[in-house]
């Protein structure tokens, strides 16, 4: 289906009134769909697959802000380090160390969000509340000179149970507030939670960055 520009402008108006950022999730979508939103003014796009992101970044306009929003393997950080704008899913200190290593090689600072596991599914990745608190208060973050932690991200359970989703978002907001207080860094300003099906609830619970794909691009294309 063609990109829904009417839905895009409605969404942008809604988000701007609440001071919420939009990352348009363009994974599996063709370049022409990304360009269609780019021409409407969108600059932040989110990708889940490293090779797809590398291929798109090489062709599409250089002022796009590429967000890597999938599960990132340490051995693939080097491919996106030269150009990535924000890495959402930093789910371990091991991954953070590799991002820092590659950032040093690129002589740049890479912005990251720490991923917190809030969902009931075991397939979700991330820090839990206690390991995150231990990491932040330990002072070890100073070991990673070429990383700036911009905030936290998380994904709610894939369920029709809105009470559960609301609880998970509230939990992440509470962890975010506690981390912000302990961290005390002016760069820590982003809480990324909410997708096409639950973004309104996520915003209600404190999200200021949402990752939306199907509302804009239609159903995901299958990767064969």
C-alpha cells in the first residue's frame, strides 16, 4: 500500500502538541516509501536489520537520522557506527563496550538508549531494574568516553491486555525517573516506548519518543 501521508500529518500534529518525537519505522520498506515520508518533512527513521540499514543509508539522503531499533549483535556494531544517529536497544554492558570501541575508531560520540526489560515475554531483551541501577550508580559509565546515554527504551508485552501494557509502561516511566535522578546528566532526556498499537497509552504514561511503522507504511513486508 502507498504511504499514508494523511495519517502522517495527523500523527505529527498530535505528537507535536505533546512534545513527542516520531521515529518512522521503515524496516522492510522500500526506499521510495521512505522518500515519500522524507518529502513530507520526516527525518527520523528506524531500522531493525543491520544490512538493510547499511544499504539504505548508502543511497538515501544524508540528512536522515537513522535510528537502530532492533536487537544489535556486538559483531555488527562496526557497520552502523559511522553514521547511526541513535541506538535504541543497548541491552547489556558488553554491547555498550563494543559501541564505545567502534565510536573511538570513528572519532565520534554515539548516542544510545539503554533497553529495559518490562514485558512478560522471555524473548524481550534488556536490563532489569536492579542491574540498571547497579550500572548507573557504579560509575562504570565513565569507562565509555565515546558514548552519551540519552535515556531508556522498552517494549510492552504483545497482548490485548491493556491493563498489563499500562502497568509495564508505568513501570518503565518510574525506572526512567529514578535513573534520571541518579544519573543527573543533562543529556538524559529520552524515554522511548510505544508503537503503532499502543503509542497513545505510552504517551499518556510518559513516553516522549514513539516508534511507529504500520500506521504510516502499512503492514510489514515479509523478509524471506
